[in-house]
């Protein structure tokens, strides 16, 4: 089956003028992120439009989006509420700086996020992405200890197999070897907890796996190794997303919280994927019963319609900055587009969808059906694990020919050929459907995945 359906009218640029010859662009200039550019451009999959749960591909195919764009379009594509809010906003206020000025939308959104957030995380710093949220959180953590006169706390602790984005701060605390080695040296004073993935004991767990709470004790060991009074913060994803959908073992996050509190270390939970209903609660922090000191968010905050991130900060951490002269800037940090009016409008409308239109509830209600459907794939050839929590799931496939990723790539291509978009992360097929999925859509995705896994198994050399 032909996988590529890009329009044949894609033009080559006129080399003498640099201008595109026809209306369609050349593919050459766009250096695509996290993409094997040359391979993609040989058989491009180009998207022309979107509606609800579907992408419309150039060439006319409709593809069911089982990954919410990139774990972000939780309320479905071109959600009418969000589109209307954006149209109204662009005709009212296009841009306003948040540096020593401000517009009402940013204050209103921050208040609403503070109300939504767990515990006393009542203060909000706006960014434009998950990476920026992580950098911001790390900087707040370091500056917090300085503001308290405890400048000796400079170390940061991340975790193996974690993804926190692409900034230098993010990759320093991140736990993906290749991402780190390509760009090192990175931040000093960073160490990592072991990851929690344990196929031998936890394969095919539903929700939180039973085994592995003791992996949190590695934090005590690291703190002892480095001297706890030198450590500023620990950052983990509650559920690691991009490294394979790794759900934490029962009790793990609570134990991290206890150890952090005992030693005066801040706990940052990176909820860029897990925030805003993805795991069946507003935040994973709520689901796992843990109140961190800082939460990082992005993605589902605006339904992906406009780039935005938000860092949610506890009263205690915020209060440490609100001292001294009122003339001085409390945190020397910010982005030109922090609290951008369009992003604020998109986020407000997105929260309306989640809360007033009941999408948080819809996602939570669909989760058990999604779980049962997923686990029906258990006995297929090459399936070595299935993990799920809320509307987030991973189907792990056996690595073939010693080349991590090839198996999941092949299955993903088969799914796409059958008009369903899934995401390969290593050899795990990740699923994170929009919350507007119905049982019928779940069935379609699972049937497609089954057929695709079988097709790849049939084609494998024996
Ligand atoms: C947990 C987590 N943190 C941070 C990021 C980085 O977000 P962005 O790509 O918006 O910078 C991601 C992106 O997938 C993520 O999954």
C-alpha cells in the first residue's frame, strides 16, 4: 500500500530568485524537528487541515488522530469554542507585554489555573512551551533557595528515561542518553534517579504497577552521596511519556515527596503531558495524591492551538521571593510572549471545554473501556507489555534485529496506511487520544493496531 500521499504539485524553488515557482512550496528549506529529514522528504506525509478527531491529508485522506496531535489536542481539532475565542481575541488585543505592564486576560487565566491546581500551587509563571516551563521551574527552584539565604543548594536531580524538552536545562535533567551526549557538556551538579520501568515484574499492569516503590529510595541514596544540603530540586514526570509511557509504581511518587520534604528539597512534577485530564484527573498530582512544590505544564493548556506553558508554584516558594524592596524585580526571568493574549484566550476557552463541556469527566469515563480494549492486544506476536493510565497508553513491542524503534515504526506506518495516527516512542506505540473519543473510536484504533501488528509480524523474515 502506498503510504505517501503528498501532492505531486510540490514545487522546486527557482534557484535564480529563491522564490517558489508555483504556489506549493519546496520541502527543502524547512529543517524539521525530531525528524529524519531526508527520509521524510522522500515520501512526505503532509497535513492540509483538521477537524474534530481527524487530520485531512494532502491528497484527500482522512486520518483518525489517536495521539491528540502530540499529546496536546485533548479537546479535538479546531474545537469551536477555542476557535471562536481566538477569533474574538485577535480583533480585541493582539499583543501586550507582561514586563511591567499587563493585560487582564493573563491575570484571569493565572487565577483560574491557581484555582484548578492542587494544594497551594496558587501562583503562575507563563512560558511558551514545555521546555521553557521546565527551565523556568529549575530557575525558580535555584533562586528560591538563594532567596532564603541557602545558596549552597545548587544540585538538580532528574531521572533516567525522562524527557523534559530540549533546552539545556531540560536535557541536563532529562534522562535520554543520546539527547544528552549530542550536546554536552550540560549543566553542572545534575544527577539522575533510576527509571521505574520493570518488565520482569510489572508487564501488562493495568494502571499503576504493583512493584517498584523502593526505586524511590534511590533518592535517599543520592542525597546522602551528594549531601542533601547541596540539593535544590528533584524533577520527574509523574508518568514518563516520550520514553515509553512509564506509569509509576504504587506509592512511588508519595515516597519521593516524603524524602524531598524531609531534606528541604523541592519536588517539581513535569505535567506537560499528564496535566489537564490526560490521566483521568485534572493533574497527575491529584491522581497520585501528591502535592509538589512546582508543576510544569504546556500542551493541553491551550489544546495545542497556540503555544503556551505555565509553571504553577506553591505559596511557600512564591512567598520567598516577595520580600525586600518593592522596587526590585523579584525574578529576573520572562519571555516576550509570557502571557500572550491569544494564548490566554485559547487557554481560557480550553479550560471551558474541559470543565463546562465535561471533557475531564468524559476522559475519565472512557478510560476503563480504553484499558480493556488495549489489553485485548496482549497475546499478539511481539507485544511484550501494555501500560495505561487514564487516556494515556503504551503498547511495547519486542525490539527486532537489535535496532530499537524499527518494530514500532513499522507498525506505525501500517496504522497510517489504515488511516489511524499513532506515535512510536522507541519500540512502544504511544496512544493519547483526544478526550472527545467515543467507544467506537477506541475500537477503530485497537482494531487497526491489531491488524497492523499482525501485518508486520506476517512480513517478518522467519
Ligand atoms: C514531560 C515533558 N516535558 C517537557 C516537554 C517539552 O515540551 P515542548 O516540546 O513544548 O518544549 C515535553 C514534550 O513532549 C514533555 O513531554
